[in-house]
């Protein structure tokens, strides 16, 4: 090799020569350049700022944090701002439907679409519903003959008396017997009976047609009191249906009764006898039974013995009067296929509760309305006078409404009461009857709107639910703080020192964790009462164990790392190692698991409330759900609304905890 050429052998054993240019090949790239450190363009940050930055990049956690913040804000603001009182019971406001808009909007306006409601043909309105609540023009009534019922009702009519006997051994003589009211027949008059026996239809589900007979039972005068009654077969056993007429007078005369009034009034009666079968329940459908007499003086009695309306006869308030058809112990009477009408309509319960209605106000209320300048009423003269009819009318005429705020809109009557109390003092009072605006009477300035309705006690569900949420959140937060601090200290000591310290502390933890929390809770409630402090204490007794276990695991994970050994070598104390070096690295996992303690406490409180051991005299989500669970079929919003709030709290805390885990993970510091 010389100064200008370099010769070498390549991979193919060939000679290669490279010419070296000393001037250019060995020239420095950065020759004549000034070299220095570049300025750092990024800004310095703290661990907390970096954690916030990482948390904000987790969209689901941010949304959960927003929802969580809104719910917590509402839990503390709404119970203060909503004026409705949820601490007392208002039975007159119970089960109001959700309402956010004015009635007539058609959606969320406090009205309900009612269908399949029994129609009262006498009054022309739905049975059991206040007329004032039926929105005009919305009621549709099914025509007569379209609907039927097998249950007796004051609003049904017609139908059949279903006389039946259950299936049994046909060899045993235990026929069913239906007996009419007894009546003293005077054979000098003509008595007849017409019986309409109905056909068993194809849609009949109660059994089969009975084999039956019709008897006339009597005992002539002169026979012993305990003698067997004489029976006359009017119709022998058969399954024949239709209308049958029988001459009662002839039947009696043919059997030796020739004298007028010669039958004991306690015995003469008509009997239906039906046979049982081994396979089916047998039935006899009686459409009507009509007795007639040639003597007009018997007409009322004949009407009472008869029935043409099966429903009314079974109710005992119609044709049969005080006379009662009776079945024996082997058989039973029921209604079949009576006409009933159903209707559908829009019902506004707010109008029923808060609208104008005839009502009564006390003298104390009247004095208050007068003092406020809402009305005029000359009560002084009425109280001081003899209170004749003219005095009462003068009082009524003196009424004058001065302000629209006055609950009393008109006066129709008054009543005066005076009495001497225990001290001998004469006490006088009066009441005024008239038309009253009920929502003004209850203290509202306008027709109230309950966005989620009211419960059985008349409590506004929005305020009640968020009041319960506040109680549940406070319970969860207090329990979380106590359990987190104690569990963090316990787990830190156990995991850091290890050895016998860890062994002894873990045995204590094992004993406590072996106790079912529901047993601990129940024992605390039994001995200390079902109150807020007891719930918090019971939850804290074992609630710290989870945080302790996670903290201990994290300390075992980090305490032997190189940076911990380096810090110990440099003289760092145990407290500094725990709180300055180990804990910051483990805090992400610990916080994630511990934050979930709050929804867990809320859920635990709800569970114990379902067992009837909930908080007493306090509202909470658990108490609300426990109270309203029976309404899930009729008023589902009473259970759905608090359930949705609880679900949002649980999900939001879960996602929020996941975001905190990533945000406080030191290994992710500086990463996007």
C-alpha cells in the first residue's frame, strides 16, 4: 500500500485497486462549523399535568367524568331548588304520571291512554274513574254484546247462572242440589214456573253438560217436623236444554194437596239435582227462572222468587230480593257469559287532583284568604247571629273573589260548629263548601308538573331520586375515604416490611374477609339500628380489605426494583421509600380498583334495602328501588328512572376509574 493507491483481494479472489484522494477523501464533514447543544423546544411538566393530559385523551373516560359530574351536581342542587316536599307523605298526590308539557300535547303531558276499562252504563262513565279526569271526546265505548265476563260485577248484566259439580266417583251418591227459596203456595190459585236451560257452547271451558232433574219438594201440614219431605219429579234426569214450563198447582194437587195454604212455608221449594262424573266437571246453565201466580197479591213474591238477570241474582241485589237460591256443599254457583261493556279513553289524573272540584275549606283557611286580600266573606255576622237559613244565604251572597290566587272560587253552603273544650272555653268554628281550585289550595301557584311522576306517597320522583342519590353518594364517598386511607396504610406496611409483619397482618385480613358482608351488615343494623352511621360503619369494617390486598401486591412488585435499592443505599428512610418512590408507581392500579368502591357501596346498600333492612327515615337509591319494586307492572317509570340513574353511576365510575389508571401510570409518562 502506498500513499495514493490501495490494493486488495475481493471475494472472488480478484485483485482490486482503489485510488485515494488525500485532499478530498479525508476532509471533515463539519469542518469550520460551530457545534453546540440545541435548545429544548418542549415545556417542562409535572406528573399531575401529564396525568391530566393522558386522561383527556381517553374519550370514554372523559364522557364518563362529565356524566358523573352532572349527576353529582344534580344530586346536590335539585333537592334544594325543586320546591316539592319529599320528606312528608302526600297521599292525595300519589301515582301521578310523568308530566313535562301541558295537557293535550299528546306526549309526556301527564295523561294516560286507558283501555279495557269496565264501562258504567248507569252513569255513562268508566267504572272506578273520576269523571273530571276523562278528556273530552276521547272515550270510545264497545257496543253491547261484544264483550262478556264470567265474574259478577255491578256493571254487568244478564248471562247464565252456572251451576256445577266437580268430577268425582259416580258410584257415591253425592249429587249436587240447587234449592230455590221456599214459598207457601195456596193451591186455590194457579202457580206456574218457566225455566230456561241454556246450551253448552263450543267455546265452553268449564266442563260438560250436566245430567239433571227438576223436583218440587214439600211437606203437608200434619206431618211430623222431622218427617221426610215429599218430592215430585217435574223433569226426570236428562241433558235436555231449552225452555220448560211446569204447573206447580197441578203437581201439588196430584200429590194430595187439596187445601189452601196446606204446605209448611219452610219446605216448599224447587230443586235442581245434577249428577257428577268421573271425568269432567258437569255444568247446568240457567238463563232465567220465572214464577207466576193467578193471584195478583202474589206478584211481588213471584218476582222475588224469579230471576231474569243471572248477574244481579248472584250479587243478591235484584229479582230474588231477600229470597236466596242456595247450593249444597257438593256444588257451586258462578256467573257465565254476562254482558259487559269496556271502554277506552284518555285520562288526566292531574285534572282530578288539582283541578276545580266541589270541596270544603275550614274557617281557618277562610280567615287566611281574607287576610291575604284574596276574597271577601262576611263571617262575623254569621257567627254572631242565630244562623237561620237567611243568615246562611246572606253569608253565601257576601262572597266575593278579589284575586285569581284565591283557592275558593265560589260558595254554595256553610256549616257552623260550637262546643266547650276541656277548659270550659266556648270554641266556635265553621266550614265553607263550594268550588275549590285544588292546586291553589295545596299551595301551588300553577298546575304542577312532575317530570317523572310521583310514587305511592305522592313524592316527586325527580327530587326524591336525586335526594336518594345524594345520600347514596355521601355514603359511598365517606366509606371510600375511610377504607382507602386505612387499606392503603395497612397494605403498605404489610407489603413493604414483609416477613412476620406481613404474616400476622394477612391472618387478620383473612379472618375478616371470611365474614360475609351481609352478615356483618345485618348484625350492625340489629344492634345499632338502620341509620346512616351504622351503614357506613358496617361497610368500613371489611371494605378496606380489597384496597389493602391491591396495595400489598403492588409493594411486593416494586420494593425490590433497582431505583428502590439505589434510594435505600443513599440513605432514604422507610417512610420516604414508601410514599415517595413505591406508592407513586403503584397508585394507578390502586386508584382504579378503589374508585370502584363507591358504586359498590351504592349497590350494596340497594341490595340490603331489598332485604327490608334499608335506611330508615332517609331516602337512598336502594330504599327507592325497594319501595317501588311492586309498581313494576303498573307504573314502570317508578322503577326505571332510579334504575337508570344507578346504572349511569355504576358505568361512569367504572370508565372514570379506567381513565385514572392510565393517567396515573408512571410508565406511560410523556406518551400520547
